[in-house]
C-alpha cells in the first residue's frame, strides 16, 4: 500500500501509541524497585533491583484509553500552545508585527546570515539555560514571517530556532532539566568539568548554525514582503504593541529564572497581553475575542499533537515494559571497554529517547542505573552524564514522539519526512561530535 503523501503528525503519534501497545504483548514485563530521593523528592530507581514479573497484558481498550489520558497529561502544554498562539495571532492581525519585521530586515539587508546567527544564538542560550522547547511552538508564526522576509524557507526558521534550542539543551552544562537533574541523581557536583563542557557546547552550536546557514543559502526563496522597506513608519499604537510584546518575553524569561514559572503562568501572562494588545490595536472587546478565537482555531491541531505524545510513555509504563527496555539496553555495557561503553551509553540513550519523550524523566529512570555501572567499568560519572545528554536530548531534533517537534513542524507547514531529510545528516554530525567529546574526556581523564 502506498501513501499519496507522508503520514501527518497526528497519524504518526497515534501509530506510535498503538505500536507501544503492541510491544507490551511482545517484550517481557519487569520492574526495578523504586524509592523517593531525599534531596530531589523524586522517585528514582534502585540499582540492581530489576526483576521479571508476571502480570496481565493491557487490554486493547486500555491501550486506546491512553490516547485521551495522554492528552490530559499534556494539558498544560496544550493550553500554552493555544493561549500564547492566540495572543500572537492578535499581534499579527494588528499589523505591528509585519511592520517590525520589515523594519528589522531593512536593517540587516545583505547581512542575512548574521541575522540567522543572532537568532540561533538567542535560542541556543534559551535551550542551554531553560531547556526551551515547547515555549517555541507559539513563536513559529512570528519566526516564519521573519525568515520569509529574509528569503529563507520555513525549514530554516525551525532549524535556526528549535534546532538551536535542542543543541543548546543537549550540550549545556547548566540545563536544569538535563544536566542538573542528572548530576543530582548521580551525585556529581554542579558544573563539574564546566570549562570542557562549555567548550563543547559552543563548538556544537557553531557546527549546527554553520550547516543550517549552508542549507539556507542553497535553498533561498523569494522574499515575502512587498513593503517599501525604506519608508517604514510605525504608528504610535504599533510602537506600543511591539513594546508590549518585547516586555512580555522579558517577563517570561524573568518569571522562569526568578519566579519559578511553569507553563500555566506563561499562558496566563500571554492571555492577558493578547487582550490588551487587541484593545490597543482597535479591535474592541468583541473584535479582540473573535480574533483570539480564530487564533485558537489555528493552533488546535498543533496542541492536540503536543498532548498526544504523552500517551506513549504512559502505555510503556502501564504495560510494565519500560524497565525491561532500560535493563536490556544498558546491562551489556558493563562488559566492554570504557570508551566503547561511553559511546554505547550515548547510542542507547538516543534509542531509548524515542520511547521516553521527556529527557528529564529519562534521567530519573536511567541515571540511578548508569551511575554505579560507570563506577564498575572505570568510567567517570560526569562522562556518563555527558553520554546521556549528547544521546537523549539531541534526539528531540528528529524523534516523532516528541510533541514539541511535531507541533512546531505542523504549524510551520513542514511534513515530518521533509524535516527528517533536512535534520538527519546534520544530527549525525552532532552525534559524531558528541562521541568525539566523550573520547577526549576519557583520554584526558575527566
């Protein structure tokens, strides 16, 4: 059977949920014992406690029920996509956004590559410091306008923003949801080998942005703006609107770094900002709400995809096979040389991440097992953590079970096969660099 076109994001996510359900009938069931960590208050695995168990298979209906349950689990992400997306739709409707983009592109004319580097740098820092991913989803419509005005395709917009953020999260020595959680679980001090890891971080970003710019220049498109860029004049209302948007993102960063904001706080902020901007833009109360509703409609499909991805680990956990998969991937590594073991950990973490979309959850599942395993084979725990980061987190670049990725490419109008063809070779380059970094770290005794 041939598809007329590649399956869309919803089809892919549902297929993975059903595929995970099928695996629960094939893979033997087993479990590690778990305990609550006194410092992090998180549930962690007890090393060496894995055992096979007898249990009934999930019924086909129970597997199907994981579809709506996954959506419920991802509710905060879905609300973020809807409310922030609705806000930015109103901003776009006021015309202020287009004026701002035209003004900026007129200033970078002939220096489009520099604009991509600066944009990529902002997102790689966001990925490094806050694990920025889902927050990028509602920004995609804005980024598409910007990159199209520069003469670049939607793939370049996603590669420069989301791609850079994933690279930042993967190689960051300070990512709180990756490096920091893994270090706490493995009992490794914060910023251990920070200089070495920072060098690798910046090298990874330079490699990524270079290959993205190379692709961008080979695949230029017609600039999508017919506005006279030499005569852009902002109205007072548009100036106020753009200032509000800037302040909204500044407040978002401050809230995340200083106030402990999560998705709900960000959603509430942008909901309020969207209403205020609609009123300033002259839509009135009713017109503002109508535009907000239209923005919600445009983001609904992406929100559903973002929520559905949570059903995959739910099936694996309730089917009692996720621990068996972890045990099977990592136990054989104790019988090989340290460098082979380190690269094996990285590859195994990459494969496992397709089944566990949350990399912080993956750290909680795997680090209690891998930290003592590293001691056994003569591998430093920090190298073990780097192998986890370089393997697991970077897979968010292509993993079809990652809700943020699937939502982003859906909004950008990119099919998964188009994105995969763009990202795969570049991802292999980054993985090779990660393996090289592990080799160097072992060689110099980190």
